[in-house]
C-alpha cells in the first residue's frame, strides 16, 4: 500500500488465459480470476482515472508476473475514486489472491493536510483471528532423588548391586557372541545400567516427595515472548519489590542509599586490607619453608632458626594489628549506619583501636598456629629421622624423592587425593588421610573396610605415622621449589 506514481486506467492487472487444448494439457490454473469469482468480486476493476503512463504499465506488468491484484475499484469503494489532487489514481493497495480473502473493506478517505497536501489517505480493514498460545504444564514426578554428595562416593560404590553388574556383563557378552546387537537389545542394556545406578543413588542419597500441584490451579498459562527469559523475570521481580519498598518508606531508603554511597570508599579500602592479609599469610608459609630447608641441610643452624622465629612472630603481630584495624572499621561503620546524628568517624576509630589494643597480650603471639607449627616441625626434624628421612644435600634430596616416589604412595586410597595428615592401619599397613578415613569409618560403622584389601577397619586400628608426615612435607617443599 502506498504511492506508486503509476496511472493504470482500467487495464487488466492479470493474464486472462483462455482454455484450449494446450492449457488443459499443462494444467494451468488462473489463480487470480478464480479467487475473484469465489469472492464474488468484479474481475474488471473500476477507476475514475482513465489515463495511463509508463509507470502504470510497469505496475501492471509487475502484477501479472507476480500473480498480484489491485484492490482499488474492487472492494468497498467500487467507483475507484481519485487519490491525488482529485484528478488521478496513483495510490494503490496491491496484494496476493490469498491475502485478498482476508480484506473486509477498502476506501479512499478525504484529503487530510495532517498526512499529505495532495494525496488522499487509504483505509484498509483486514480480518484476523487471535490465537492464544497455551502451554501445558506437566505435573512433576512425585519421587525425586536427592542431590549428589561427594562425601558419599564410597557409599554409592558399595550400594551398587554386584550381582546385577555380573548379569549386565553376561548380557553384553552374549550380545557380542551371538551377534544380536540391535536397537532393542541396546535399549534393554542401557535401561538395566540406568536402573542399577538409580537404585544405588536412592539407597545412598535418599529420596524426597515433591509436593503435588493444586488441581484447582489453572493448568494452562499464557506463553511469554521468546526474548522474555529468566533474567527478565528476575529483573521484573526486583523492580516491583524495590518499587514497593520505595512507596512504603521513601525517606529511610534514600538515607540508607546515601550512607551506602559514602562508605563505598571505605569498602574498597577494606578489600585492599584483605589483600595485605593474604600477603602476610604467604610470608608465614615462606618462613616455614625456609626454616624446614635450614634444618634439612644443617641441623646446627640455631642462630638462623632464632631469626626465623622472630620473623614469624613479627608476621603474627602484623596479622593481629591488621585484623584489629579491620574490626574497628567495621564497628565504626555499623555504628554510623545505625545512628542518625553525625559522628566524628576518625575519633570513633581511634577509640575503638585503643580499646582493642589494651586487651593485647604478646604471650599470645607464640600460641599462633603458624608459630607453633614452625617450632614443632623444627623440633621433629632435629630429632633422629625414621625410614622416610631424607639426605642432607639438595641434590641428594632430589634423587631421594625421585627414587622413593614409585615405592611410597602418598595418595589416600579412599579420597583419591594427596594425604595431609597420614595415619597407618596397624593390621594391613596401608596409609590413609586421617580426615577422610575417619569420616568413612564413622559413616559405615561395622561395615567399614580397608579400600585396598577390603578387610574390616576401625578407628582404633589407626595410628599416626610421623615419618610419613615428614616425608610428605619434604616432598611438597621439593615440588614447590621445582615449580618456582
């Protein structure tokens, strides 16, 4: 629909095919004429404009070649009123025969200077049915398996039915031997494996019953637009919630927002403080590693060990001061947020720091876990070493680690991870990580078995292995040096 600058007079806009023996053989169908007949519309359109120009010929050819029809003079305004300056018809509505069935009315309106000074507006009425898309909401399954828990991996393995595993293996072997591999046998095998794992999961993690849908609720809901995803739903929910809060108490929200903006700089500084705290922890670990290296290479370095004790103590002091400063900042920030009257924040911070420092006791510095760890490890390594002890030089340490690694397994057979606190089974001699094997024994009770030889195991069977602990620590330090 629009201005085509084409004057077409009353010339036909379709090709009139006369029936003859050739058209019958080719099964040619005149869609335009048939549609006009079926809709009881005039084949010859009317027009008050009896002139034609070159653009009009182009438009008529376009309609003929593309099986299109001109609506002007056929529907509604059958007289074919002028559309431009009350002297010519250059504005048309063109459509296909299929779309012509949907048109209810067409008319040429009076000239309106709001739209054009010379052209008349065209009015087209189309009938269309509105179909409401409905989505069927299926009722969920009532019984659901609880989520996977990595701590129950061993329980899950124990709950797999061994007899069913053998049956499935036999079934698969028979399929291969008898050449009966087809879609049915494969589906049966897959279903058996799925049921086997599902039953083990139910026994290990348990199930829960999901609440049924209310039958009185509507089972059909209007489908959302394709672009309206979960993020849009969450954003709309947040917007409505914020709007309700703002309506209830606008002044308090504005005050809280102002305070939050003011403390934004403080929060950024606190993040930097936490980064410094991480650096202090790295310094403690480095001091501990250096102390181990000193003792490992020369056990008579008492002077250097004393210096390392002082360094570790200073790190502990720095950590304490930093934590007290962050605690004081959080306390002052909380007080300023709750109180309405203005506060001298710097003075409040100084008072809170002074209060915290008055409770300090330097004797507590030597009770810090890192300081105690340094003292304990130095004392252990200065004592006569057991079967896992290493040689004195760094070259010999590298060779010892490389030679011993295939013989000594430092990975826990239960957790599958490197041991941190190794314990030894006094009966079978296998090593486990203390935390992992203790959890397993407490969970399984009398059914607990050694993951290697499957013999019964109890907490009383576990003993600490200091030699293995020293070997693991030395191995970890060696690996850290190799990476650096």
